[in-house]
């Protein structure tokens, strides 16, 4: 792996968007504090009929699919050997790392008796026949793998930095507060720098095995997220309850992963005034519609086999959501089949957004909208529930903004043309 393919984004951290995201994050985490002090009923409308709500539906079932950009890019780069996409991998891994880490955190917010969570680390307490256990185990393991995959970015910074920024911050802290710089700080920082130089080449040697785990684990737990609903045959609407749920969830996470990688690249290039990676995104967009065609074919074929085509076209509440998810995915795919639209950043953004929305709605339909525990049970998320989810998402975006400005994450602008294009984007903004 070449660490010269990446660079940090030189820009101020304290921006208006940073402050807005920080406020939303603080509100969300304050409500999480209320949840742990007063109980889940103080912030949630969940019940015995609806034991999971928007936290599990979005943060886990849907959020992990949106965080599959790293998984999808790893398949493209290391399995299909498309190494010209490699400069985009670190940004995708960072997005995945936040998505999966915060999904695990959301489970801790949601789960009852969180003080007993340590039992998960005791093998004698494990239920190996549980799909939920497999999901939890793989999500935790994959989050660790993502951290290891992203570690070279940290080690490269430790190896190359002269610590001038940190020393400057310590000097300013001493000037305004009187707090003295720690004794022998330079020697300690040099020790850390030497540690980075020692560890980085050793990590590079085993990184391929970490990447293999990074491809295997999502394949397991994404299919298991579909398996979780197989048992709910009397509660999940027939439009979505099928034995193909594990396969549909796996394919779904792959086309969402590629689409979110396109969106992340376009949004970050626009926000950071960088030239758009049109050639790479156009190539990636060739893959997505074939995945969606497979997914849509399985959906339609399964409905026909089970005699549910009439239910899909009944235009009632459930049919409406089913048709919306279907049309969003199909519409985005049709746009990507067009060669001219694949060359347009605007149409790439629109088509990828449609596919992400449709794929995400499918998971919402399976986990929440199409789920009916019986008469007398109703659920709509409380404002506090929504704000906790908003706070978690805001923290993810905030963390991404900060890390790309302090670590080499974004693809490096190598050529003079790229640098001129970046300057042109900055001039127009």
C-alpha cells in the first residue's frame, strides 16, 4: 500500500457547519444521558409490541448498510483488482468506521439493563444459535477490523509530523491559563513518533489478512440482519417476509455501499472545494445497476412465486411503501444505465441518492413499517428518540469533518491539472 496516495484537507476546523453539528450532537448526547438516568421510557415510545424502534431500524439495520462503503470498495479493489480506486478506500473506511461504531453504541443506548452488557464477552453466556448474537459478534469484530485498517493513516501522521501544532497549542494554553507544558514533552512525543515508524511497516505486512476479515465479516452479518426477521412470519407483512431475506439484505448492502461511496465523494469534493473524481465515480456507477437488477429480479420473482403480486399492486398502505422503495431503486438504476448520465456529476448524485433512499426504505419497511405485532400496538418515534438519532448522525459527520483535516484520508491531488481544477473550484465557490 502506498501511503502517498492520501492527504489531509488543510482547512479550519471551527466552521459554521462544525458548530451546528456540535449543537445537534450535544442535544442528542444529553438526551442519551436522560435515557440512562430516567430509563428508556422517558425518551422513547417503544413498547412490548415494538421492542425496537428507530434506533435499531436506522442506526443498526439501515446505518450499517449505509456504512458499507468500505466493504463495497474493498471488494472492488482487492477482489476485482481495480487498484486505480485505491485512493478512495481510506475515506470509505472512515465512513464505515463511524457508521459501525455508532451502530454498536446505539445498541447500548437501546438495550435493556445495559449494565449487564459485559455478559457478551463471557463465552459461557453465548447463544450460538441466535442470528442476533452473530450480528452483534460480527459488528464488534468488524468495527475492530475497520480501526486496524484505518490505523496506517494515524501512524503515517505520527511518523511524519514534527508536532509543531501540538507544541503551539500547549504554548497558547500556558499563555492564557498558566498551565505549564508537561516536562520532557518533546522526548515523549519523539517516542510516540518512533513508535509510529516502527509499527507501520509491520502493520502493512499483515494488512491483507485484516482486509480479508473486513470482507468476510460484513458478508456474514448483513445476511444475518435479514435472517433476524425470518422468525417473524406472522408479524412481518407478506410483501417483505420471504426466505430470501438474507440474500436480499446482502445484495442491498452492496449497492447501497457503492452508492454511498459515490455520494460521499461528491459531497466531500463539493464541500472541500476539490475537483470531482468523475472518471472513478463513473466506473463505479457501471457496477451498481447490475446489482440492483439482480435484487429487483429476486424481489419480483419471489413475489410471483408466493402469489403476492396482487398485494404489491393493491395500492394500500403497505403496497404504497413497497412500490416507493421499488421505484426509487429502479429509477436510480435506469439513470445509471445511461452512459451520458454516468459522466455527469449531477446525475451521478441524483441516481446514487435515489438508490440509497430506496435501499434504506427497504430496510425500514422490513424492520418497522411492515412489522405489525397485532391489534392494540402502535408506534411512532418520540421527539427525543429522533433527536438522539440526529445527534448520533451529526456526531458521525462532525467526526468525519475533523479527521479528514488532521489525518491523510482524502485522495491526494498529484497532477498540476488536478491542483488547477481544485483552485478553480475554490474560486467559483
